[in-house]
C-alpha cells in the first residue's frame, strides 16, 4: 500500500495526529491504537479542522460520514489503512444526524431499538480507535485518476490523494418535498424534520404524510406533544404495516383522505396571508369539500425527499436508478472507486443499515488487496487482534 503522507495546511509541514505517519510505509496498527483516544466527535478522534489549501494523503478516502461511512472508517483502520472521511455536512452521521437524531431505529443488528444519534455516536467512537481524518463541510466535487491512485478535490479547497475511494454517500444530497401551502411559515411552525422532540413538547402538532417518516414522527411525538394529528391525502399508507398498526393503536388522530388547504398564523410576523406570526391553525379538506380546522403550533411536513447525486453524476460511474452500480466486490466502473450503503446498487440489494456495514467491510477488504496484492481478503476476526 502507499504510505500516508499526513495532513498539512498550506505552507505547513507537520502531520496532524490522525492523518497517519509521514514516513512511507508506516501504518496505524492494532498495537498502535490507543483505546483511551476513542471519542464521539472528530476533534476527540484526533482530526483537525482542515482549511482551504489542505492536502491529505491516505490509503483510503471514504466519501460520506453516515453510518456506512463511519463503519468503513473503522474497518479500514482495522485492516491497517490510513483513512480520510469527507462529508459536505458539518457533522458526522449523515441523514440520521441531520434529520432524524431523535428517532428510534429498529433494524440494526444487535439493537432491539437505538436512538439515531446514539447509533451515530457509537459508530464514531468505534472508528475513533484508528484516528481517521475528518473533512467535514467538505463536499467532494472531483475525482481524478493518477495511475497509482485517485486525487479528490473538495468544494472547500482541500485535495485528498488516496490509493482508493469508497463512496458511502447514502442517497446523495436530500431536498425535502415541499408542502404546497404555507411556505411563509417555514421556521415559524412549519418544518420538514424534528432534530429535537422536546422543541415540540406541549404543542398541538400536525404531521403531514403517509410514509415511514411521517408515521415514525407521529409516534415519536405522541408522548411529548399535547396532541398529534396525522394527515394523509390517501386512504392507504406507504409505511411499514407494523408502524401503521402502532398508529392505529395510539392516541394519534388520523385524517384520511385529507390534504392541507391552508396554514394560518397569529402574532406580529409578516406572514403572506396577512395574519403573520407563527402557526396557529391548519385547515384540511377532502375531495368532497369537507373541511376541518385543527389547532396547531407546529406542522411537520414529512413528504419525503428528492435525492440529488450532485457531483457524483460527473464522476464517470455507471448509474442505475440514481444509484452507483457495483460488482460483487463493491467495485464501480472505475478501478479504484468502490461504493457501499444506500448509494450502491446491484440485483437483489436490501436497503438496511446492517447491509451497508457488510458492504463496507467487503469493499475495504478488496481495497486492501488492491493496494497490496500480498494481503489476504480474509483478515480474520477482530477478537483475534
């Protein structure tokens, strides 16, 4: 494998802890790892905050700091590789941390139920054993082949030289589908996700949507809100049948098939409807013209997200259904570029976080053999280290 050259800002020559050794061939190993250095934030894990002009040289660049990317960082460190993790978001955790930190996740192996942020924290702690370099707030814009590796450029001006790249970008950039009415109340009662449940404590909340996100939010808010009303334009829900059953057995008021016709506010704001202020009520209507006025201090529009691959579409990768096509080794159509997690696509793939963990390990093992053909694809178990 190539030796990591460390992380240096413009004009600086000293490697930053976590970037690897500046001596060619040196690697962090299990013997080098300091268990007391394990942390849940990038700074706690030894990664400096890179600035414009930063140059990083590592064995593996992981694009995306969601659950799959964090596990890939851990597993690559376990395989003796130096790792950098780049993400356009300012924190690790990807979509879970940005949109659903308070929601419970039920389908991760080994966890009957785990809060989204707790899962992210545990994954970051696990990866922290190997001190990966984090470039947060750095969206990767370009990938250029060098023959012996790949050079990635970020929108914040950093350059990362890597032996290989593992794309774990989830669904790419996610843009919420907008509610057709009430946009003037965005940030004043109307929201598209709930980072903290306690922000809505004691409020009358209207949740709009019929998918898993809408029903999950409604169930999560039921214990803390004064009331929760779920509004969906169809009679059938797209959510998991078990979740639909839970809603039916709860105190949540369900209105179907209804749509939001109007959001009104009170106070001293400058709302476009003349009332201004913050949300105070929501009017919903069905196709027969029946209308119901609901008291509401918060409206959660959980209508799903539009996935935008952004720069990934320019990287010369074979795509299908807005996902990156991979072979059985998780390799893409470019030799040194791999993909894992929800961004990857192959026949029969199941969209579970646990599947992403396995894909990350599979990809990393093949990267290890690519960078050093003498290395085994079957490294043994971590309990043997």
